[in-house]
C-alpha cells in the first residue's frame, strides 16, 4: 500500500468512523432507558472512550519511535 492510498483511506475512513460512532451513541440512547435517564454519565463515557483510545495510540507510537531512535534505526 503506497503513501497516497493510505492517506486516502485516512481521509475517507475517519469521517465514516465518526459517523458510525455517533450512530452507536444514538442507538444506545434510543435502546436503553438508563442512558436516557443519566445523560451526563452516558456523555462522559462516550467522550472519554475515544480520548483514551487515541491517547494510548499516540503514546504507544511515541514510545516506539523513541526506541527506534535509541537503537539507532
């Protein structure tokens, strides 16, 4: 997979994943009465989940880059 294909997948994939995540959130709100009764807790979970995932990916890639730099690769 070349660089342009990866970039195109990123440009198309990220908005589609965002739309799917919004649909999931709406589905949870429609399906579960507890989610509707406690919207602040539900919103907190839906805000923290992608933040934790993206932060973990960022830290892992940074750690891996530091290890490559330390090894001289």
